[in-house]
C-alpha cells in the first residue's frame, strides 16, 4: 500500500485505510496516555501487534460510548441521573465545606508546613534509589490505609507521594471539624460524615491515572480492562444502580431463597410463607419471622449453608416468614399503622392455622422496630399472651444514638427524598444508594476500582446479590418513620405515638425478649440497640455478636466465624455489659435456640398443617412466592 502526503485526499476506495489509520492513532494515543506512569512495564518500543491491540481497545471504547449516547438520548435512568448529578453534589458538598476554617491563614500555613514535612519524609525514604524499590524492600511510610496496602503504591516515589498527601489532607479536613465554633453536636457529626463521603470519593485509587494497579493492568492488557470496565459502567447506568455481584449466578427458588415451603396466605401487603418440616417432631409454639421491608426477606435464606431459615427448620421449629410486597402506586397511602397491623394479622393467621395460643416472633432491623410497637399495642389491648417470645435482630427503638443514617434526616434531606418519590413511593434504588454511601469505600469505590477500572468480573456472591435486590417503599410511611423515629425519637416517649387509634408505651412490654446487636454495626449501632433493654418491663437477654448488621446476624454455626458476648449480671449500660461479658467463639445461633426451647412448650408430631400443602391443605404457590420477585 502506497503512502500519501499530509493533507492529500485519499481515493474513494481507500476508506479502509483511513479507518485503519484512525484506529492506529487512537490506540497509540491510549497507550501513550498510560505508559509514562509505569516506565518499567514497557522499556522497549511496542510491536505492531501491540499497537493493533491498543487500536482495537480504543475503537471498542469509542463505539460503546457512541452507541450508549444514541441509545439513551435523554433516557438515562432517573436514579442514576439524580445521584450522579455533579451540580447537586458540588452544591451539597460546598455548603458543608464552607463551614471549615480553610480560609484562615494559620490553617493554610499549618497545612503547608505539614505537607512539606511529609514530602521530605517520603522522599528521604527513596534517597539514593535509582530504580523503583523492590517489592520486598518498599519503605514504610508515615500513614497507612488498606486502600493503599498493595506494595505498588510504595514501589515508586510518585505514587507514594500521591497517596500519602491524600491521606494527610483527609486527616486534616476531618480534624478541622473540631475547630468550627458554634456547631451543634449533630451538625458536627453531619459535617464529619460529609467530609468522609467526599474524601473517599476523591481517593487517588479511584482514578486511572493515579492508581498504579490500574495503569499496570491497562498496559498489560493493552486497554482491554478499560473496555470491560466501561461495559460494566454502561450496564449500571442503564439499570440505574451499582452492581455488586453477577446477576446471572442466582435464581430465586433454585440456588437462593430455596428452602422448601409454601405460600399459605396472601394480602395486598405481604405473603405468608410456611416452610416444610425436616424433623419428625417440632416445637409446639411456631416461629413467625418479620424481615425488614426495605430489603428482600431471603437475607435469612441465602444459600443452604448459611440460611437461618433452613437451620431453624432443622432445629425443629415450625417456621413462617412474611414476604413483604415491593411498593407501587396502589400502596401510596400505607402508613406506620399498616405495617404494625400486618404483623398482628400474620400472628393471628399462624395461631389460627396451627391452633396454638401463641407464637415466637423475630423482627429484623426496621421490622424489629415495628415488632416492639406491635408488642406494645398488644399489651395495651390485653393481647400480649399471643406472643410467647420476641427476638430482635439489630433493631432500634431509641434513636438517640442511631448512627450515620441520622446524617440523612434533616429538612433538606427530607425535601430531596420527597422530590425523588414517584406516584407515592420511593424507588428502592435510592435507599440502596443511601446505604451504600454509609460505607462508600467498601460498597461504592471498591467496585468502581475493581469493576470499572481494573475490569474484573463480578463475584458470584449471594449476599451481594441480595444487597442489590432493592425494594420500593411507600413514601408517606418512610417520611413518618424518619421524622417520628429517627429525628424526633417519639417511639420511646410513652403514648406519644398511636397505632389504629391506640396509644403505645414500650414500658408495657412484658414479653420475654432476646436482643441481638452487632459490635461493628454501622446501621444499627450496638449502643443504640442496647437501649431497648431500658424500655422493657419483662425479662430480656442481650447478646453482642461479632461483625456488623448482616454478618453479625447471618453467621451459621458451621462457619466457625466471629464470636459473641454474654453477661449474666445486670449491667446498666453497654460499656458495663462489655466490661463483664464472657466471650464465646463462633455463632450465637445455638444460644438462641436453647433460649427458644426454654420458652417453647412441648414437642409434637410434624403432621397435619405443620406440613404445608399436605392433604386437604390448600396453598397458593411454592416458596419463595411471587412478591419477592416483583420489582
């Protein structure tokens, strides 16, 4: 093929050559963008085949973006569009950062002096090194963070300086909150949270040109990692939600939410699932589980190895679970009362179905909050005996110390949520994004780096799959919940709230209670969960489990993970509980089942309606039912 002079118009039949030239130029530009940052990777000129590979990666990236732009044309998912709007985030962050003493000359001088001292220390660590430091001899640097644990962040001075400077600035910004005068304690906590969110977003690990792992991967794959990463990004933009796990790895009812059972009752708000017994005899008093309606119930029925429901059935319990329906426009008028009355309805349905005087109950997270209100209502109405015991998984009733989620509960945040609601309900992806922000380093930026920048495939992880399976919420209920409980803390004020026209008082609850908290829980902090013990008039047992909001609960005995603490004395505070607690390795589930058996009554044969779908027993469908599959 001949050559052309610069500016010469190619013949009509030379279109392929033009395209080839453009692709080669794009590929060379893409390679040139990354190569200077990692000179040890490409010490020799690239081969023609390498350039061709880079060209193909560049062409794929360009085509994907062009196709996406043409496909969307203003149709980006509203969830992603709202959360990714730079103007909103800039305004939000700017309003908070304006309160910091950044403009003070003394603050600027101190930051400059600390930065110079840091740079001097870092550079001295590399003094005399003419080549990048060997991985087994990387210097120890002043600041440490697990985001920069890989030795490649320390092998070359440039990346050491980048991440050490970032850590210094993050540290100093957080410390400045204490220098803000006239800031109320709750506003100070909000400011710390905002600084955490913004600084985590600005980590050099999150950008391809300042992350040595991404640069190295890009050069090694000739840009293919970026192609895969952009595929992941565009998929998430289309669905309006960050992906955490392989979406094709799980099928409800087959390899997740697969414990055998039947849907035995259905209302417009919930389905009631009864699970098939696996033992010859069962405890006479059945168990009714109320999972949080902000998530799908199968957090307690993941794979067979870690399913709490399957394990409880194997312990000889007749297990029922409420599967809440994801909200739509027909549920716009639902309120706090409706969920409490639904719990009472489920209790009565099980009592009537099995002809028993009482049931055991479990309430997880917000459903535990509602279970406390349910018990108070039953007590006020003289019906407390219908519940033999109540177990609370990471549930709060006193929201004074409710953790980071309180940072979203002020008038401006509530107005924003109201603006996002459609047809009376809030898309569950907004709540998912909110909870992800509470741990943005782990649940947002970790996936940006691994899946968008490094181009890694998603793991086939059931817990992460569940985490992305969102549920819509009636907005009227959500707003009342956030205002009355999180903001105004009215549930612990006797008779401040009414349900179905009846005032409730938690001090009337005499039902035996088992209260579980997670020591590292960031959603329902252990200190907040502990406060439930201060409002009960009946016997209670408190267990502090290792780990957090999910892993602290879903911890089967066979896993051998974590630990739990018990204190048989009468501690008045969580600190006193911890000081005198005895630690036991492994799962707390065996302790709970022994407690249940002590309150459970006699053993009876697992027959008749204890076996759902048996002779003469009409059921609706197999577990896990339709409601859990509705979006």
